[in-house]
C-alpha cells in the first residue's frame, strides 16, 4: 500500500479532471475575533472539548455540554435530597 499522500498524488496524476481548479473570484474577508485570544466562550465552555467529567463514568455518545449539564443536575439533586 501507499501512504495517503502518495495515493492522492498518484490518483491526481491519473485522473486530472478530479483536481479542483482555483477560482478567480475574490475572497471575501470577515472580521471575526478569535475566541482563543479574547477568551469569550459561551457559558465558559471550550468548543469541541470532550474531556473528563467528574461523576459521569461510562457515559458515551453525548456532547460535553449535555453530559456536564446532566452531571450538575444529578449532583444538585443528590445534595438537596441529603
């Protein structure tokens, strides 16, 4: 087998019609601030973070926000019942 780069290069040479041509249209630029520089994330969450959530072992298939909200609700209910 070939590596991904070797295979795509070989296929690009073999089938030149599949190589995308560059457009002559002007590129529109938008002034968008980088949230990593401004530290302005919605609700203090980092986008795309899928890390550890305390008390949520073996929970797979949901987004971090969904699991962290469920964890907070469960923890709050446990403390209120105690």
